[in-house]
C-alpha cells in the first residue's frame, strides 16, 4: 500500500501501472467503500482509492468542517480490501491558487438533490472530472446509494467524451437495512436502530408495486405511512422517478423506475433509493 499526496507524485507512480481501477471517496471508509475496492480489485491490476473531502460540494450551512475523518483507519480498511494506492491530496493541491474553472452541470443534476442543495452537483462534477483526469483509470466505481450522483457522473463523462467507464455497485446496508454512510457515525446506537425507518418505507413502497399497484401516488403512500410513524424524521422528498431521466412519474410503465428519498433524522441528513424489482 502506497499513500501519495500530490498530483505529480501519483502520475509518476501510475506511469508504471496498467489496467487501473479507481474508487473516489471522501474517506471515513466503511464496508460500502470496501465493496467498491473489492469490485475494482477483481477487474484491474491496480486499484487507486482517493480520499478527499471536497469543500466545493458543501453548502454554507452543511457539515464540511465536522465531516468525519480518520486517515489511519482508512488506510487499514483500504489495504485489507485490496487497494494499491491511496491518493489523499490537500485542498490546496486540488484547488491551487488561481483555480478559476468550475462545471455548471444541468440535466440529471437539476431535480431532487439539485433543488435541495443548490450548487452541490457543480462541486461534485468539478472534482470528479479533475480526479478522473488525474488518475486516468479505465473504470471508476461508485455506490448506488448516491443514485442521482451516479446519474450526474454518467452524464458528465458522456458529455465530455471522457474515456473512463463508470461502474455503479449495489448499496451495502447495515443489518437493520440502513444504507451505509460515513454520516451514520453521527448517530447514537439507539438512533441508528431507529434509522431503519427509511429502509422499511422503501420496502413498503416496493411491496405495493410488487402486489400489483401501478399508480405512483398509491405506491408512495405505502411508504409514507411508515415514515410518518417516526416523529424524529423530517421528510424532504419521497418520490418515484424514471431511472434514466430522474423525472417523477404518475403511472408505472415499462421503463426502469426508482424510489428516491431524502430526510433528516435526529438532524442527520439521509438519502437512499431502491428499485421496484
């Protein structure tokens, strides 16, 4: 395992490697990240993991300063999962003095998270494009928990004719169904158990579909009933969208669809999603 902090150092190191898989992260790794590393390990000779808490994707009242960080633990998890190189740049390395170019991303970035977190996906797209250019990997691996983010990144590489292939991997969950996230560390053990309400709501909505319901409102109502049972939860959105366009649908047709939810529970913001089949 090698840890490098500069772009020039990483490029020099990667000059000796072929068939590179890339896993971009903001650190504070968990088993969800480990599963991405393992997937990349199975398909590439060299696996690069980046750890960078990107300030440009945080809003002014969000948790950039308190976002959990533990590089020593991250190195251990990454090595056990099969990473070869960790790229852990500073903010100044990624955004040096005079940096003045940002991506204004549209399309898949506009609804849902785009409405709730203005400018968020501009920061995501800018840093991801920089990282893809720096690493030059054959493929980059992202978790489906951030379903809209994956859609935005796919749009990004398509629009800019970037050669890196984007691979999405299934969401890894806690035993109670809570999607694994670095922000889960904000919860007490009791709060984490109660956070299963998100998963239970998604399952209830999916069950309604699988029992024959095709009206979006009725499917969503099955999930809302579950969410309304948790008094500490503040729902931001719970919707059923076309998986390709991320636009809300009224009646389920033949295309792929996705349930998407965002809520605050004990002041911790959670997002999750689930397919209908």
